C-alpha cells in the first residue's frame, strides 16, 4: 500500500504567479482601449454644432432687424416733423414785423396821431426789415424796369410805345416778381415797349 504522504509530495504545486488569471488580449495582441467614435457620432456632433451656430446667427439677425425697424421709424418721424415744422424758423423771424404792424395800426387809430409822415417812415422801415429776413431764406426780387423782357421771369400785361425805351424792354412794373433760391416763385407783371413800326402797321391794317 502506497503512502498517501508520498502522493502529496509528488503532487505538482502551482506557483502564485501561475495561479493568476492570464490577461485577456485583443486579437491583435494589444490590451483593449477606449472605444472610438463612429462616423455617425461624428456627424451628429458636427450637426449639433451647426445647429447651435445657426441659432446664434438667427438671434443676431432678429436683433439687427429690430434695430433697423426702430431706425426706420425714427427717421420717418423726423421726416414728418421736418415737413410739419419746416416754416417754424421763418414764422418766428416774421413775428416782430407782425408786432410792428399791429403797433402801427394802433398808433394810426389813436386820436393823438398827428404825424402821418412818421407812420409812413415806420412802415417803410418795417418793409425793408421784412425783405431782409425773407432774403435770408432765399427770397430774391426780380429786377424788371429797364431790363429786357424775359418770358421765364416776366408776364407781359400790355405793350406800350417805346418812348425812350428800346423795343422789348420793360417800361413799368405792376407787380414785383420773386425767385426763391434760383427757382421762380412768382413772375413779375410788367408792360413792355414795342417797336414803333408795329403801331404803324396796326394802323395801316385798320385803315385797310
């Protein structure tokens, strides 16, 4: 009969190193690493980034559009106010002349007024001051008497014999014409000298 102790001694022992589980290696012989992203995941990430960029750009567009609309409304309001109050400065400058004319009328109606010459001088001075203010705003009277007739500036009311006047020159002015910044505001109404023979031809035609 064999000794059991002998069998135990003959039993092969396993070293502690051999007792450890063998490392699992990949098919390539390397240790497993973190799983790489697939192309679909990369596309999703890029799509999310583009969506965020598009959202940011859209918000910027909305802000810019709102600012543009506010600017347009402000400009339109300023334009309307400019047209509405375009003559404010002119009217303000004319107020002193209204005051002077009112005082002149009150002075004329007063029983103590015994100086019509002073009244005339005051009105003449007021008129000259008024013309200076209007000239500041571009008003310019058209010079007529003694000048050649210009259909763009003058309106002929009648023709007269040219006694001492060249034909087609203006003899008399019935109503002053005005320009405003080189644009005709109102033509001057005038009488124009005609050729003497024109009168003789008319008489000949009447006799015939």
